[in-house]
């Protein structure tokens, strides 16, 4: 298997399964008054987290740790369900919560259904060969 491409979609709904797969070019989408591709210019890799407005403390701590470990490479973006983000959720096939990692080449390297950050952590460890 290719360590640069991974997806976890076993428990996903059909909408997510039909969304853009790992290994495919990341689609652009409008949100708020900008576009996703405009946002993706800041750092080489991007973690897109789709989900609910309320994030628990453990989740936020894990997220902060990820940002610190990969500070030079990874930018985290959290999107909540709203009218402004509707197009973005539709383009990525997300109806509840999901994670996507967009690689520097603009392709999706990872996607998972749900909000489990452990899967994202494992992907990034493999990709960067880091022991944490």
C-alpha cells in the first residue's frame, strides 16, 4: 500500500463514500467570502476537519499537539455546518464529521469519516516517519 494515500470509510454514509477519494485532486469550494484553494496557499499541507460547533477539551488538546509537531508543514482548518460552508461540505461529501489531509501537490492524501484524530495522527506519523 502507498503510505501517502489512505482512507478510512468503512462506517461512512453513502454521501461520504461518493466524495473525493484519497489519491484524487482536492476540489475547490467556496465558503464564507473565500475559496478553499485561497486558504490552501499558506502552508504545504492542510488538515480539513469538518464537524460540529462544539469541540471537547481532549479533541482540542490533540489538535494543538498535532499543530505543534508539524508546525512547519501542517495547517489545520475546522469547518462547521453553516450556510456559508454548505458548498464546501457538499463538494467533500460530508454530512456530519470527517477529516481530509491535502498534500502539497494539491491531492488528497488522507480522508476519514467521523472525528477520530487517531487516524489522522497515524497517517501523519507514517508520512513524516516521526515517533511521538
